[in-house]
C-alpha cells in the first residue's frame, strides 16, 4: 500500500504507537474503530508495519565492505559493556568514522543496512545496539521498543557516548568523527554534539529532539539537521534550537523535505519517501566527506 492510500488518522495513530504511547494491540484496536470510505482502517495499519526483508540495499556479503559484531567497554552505561555492528570499507584505511544510532527500538535491520551503506561510501561505521546489555535487539520492533523503555536513559546515552569514542579512536579511523541517527537516534545525535564538544566533528540528526537549549553552546561540530515537513512534535523545537545555534556561532544547516512525515528515511515502511530520503542521504554523505576528511 502506498503512502497516499493511507489516511492521515492512521498515520497519526502510528506515530503515537512508534513513540511508545500505545502498544501494538491498542494501535490495531483503535485503527479498527476507524471507518474510512466505508472500509476499516486495519489494512492501512497493517501496511505501516515494517517489512525488513524488502528494505535491504547492501547485503552483508557485499565485497565492498566487511561487517562484524564487536564488543567494547562502556563505563557508566547500562552494564559496563556494549556491542555494535562495525562496517569496514574495502581497502587499507584509515577511514573517517561515523556513529549510526537507531530509533527507540534497538538496532533493527534497517539501521544495520544504513551502516553498510556508509561502509560502501568509504566510512568506518559503527551502529551500536543500545539493547545489547539486556540481550540485544529481539528480532522485532514491538519487543525492542518495550525493552528500550526499561533502560535508564542516562545510562543508555552514556553507552552511545562510549560507542562514539570507541569508533573515533579505532585503529582504522582517521581520528575524525561524525554521528547520525533517526528519531531517538536523531535526538541522541544532538545530545552527543553537546556532550562531546570538539571530539565530534560533524552531526546529522534526522527528525530528532533538539538538545537542551542552554547546552547548545557546547556544540563544536558542524551540524546538518534534517526535518520532515509533517512532524509537529519535533518541528516545534526547531525555532529555539536554530536561535541557539545562531547565538553560539555554530556552523549548521537545516533541511525540511516537502511532503514527508516523521520516519521518511526508513525504507521499511510506507512512510518512506524515496526522493527525499535519497536527497538527504546525498547531502549527509557530502557533508561528512567535507568535515571528516
């Protein structure tokens, strides 16, 4: 089912579901109560569920990369240890390093694929699994979302900080670090920019919560910030964030993609907008290439 065939009411329900305001059963129960054009909205709700089998652009066997799971210390994090998906480009290196952070449900196949895409583009990419200390991404987003809500959020963010530092000083890294992420990972990209200061060279959050305004002065990275046009919750934070970036002399650019919704880069659901997602990807790769080389 195409995005334009899905009613706005169902998209709004899905956004609440994705952000943990209801569980899967409530999402489908509420969709079943909607009648759109004389037809139940359940089919629309079902179409919005991710299809990871069809959302893979780079196979893990691709000869242009080598992908492996790695473990590393994470002091102050959830358990003191972390696990991530490390993608190394073909060649001898060193390579610019990029941290790729998942949404609010752990390291699902879509975000692993994004890490592989970075590898093909010539970046040393690490995608940490925030759920690793409690068993790892469970194989489906519903359970992953539930698991992530059980974590202490400060400890989870510290796991991301430690992951960033791990890949920045990796033997194959050139010492320059970029960070990106989607939804929760986008907000955490903004947080890392305030937390890491000069240790982060570039950040590219996608539809993520803005950082605490009085901490924007800590940002030393160049920032490329991506917004969906129809994303009321996140976009409401934009004016204050932009004003703080301006006031503190941060190098930044902001892009809004017409006709898109929250999650438009995620190519496993009908929220995906191919043209916007490709443009955002090309902008981000060029931006990292400029600031991490």
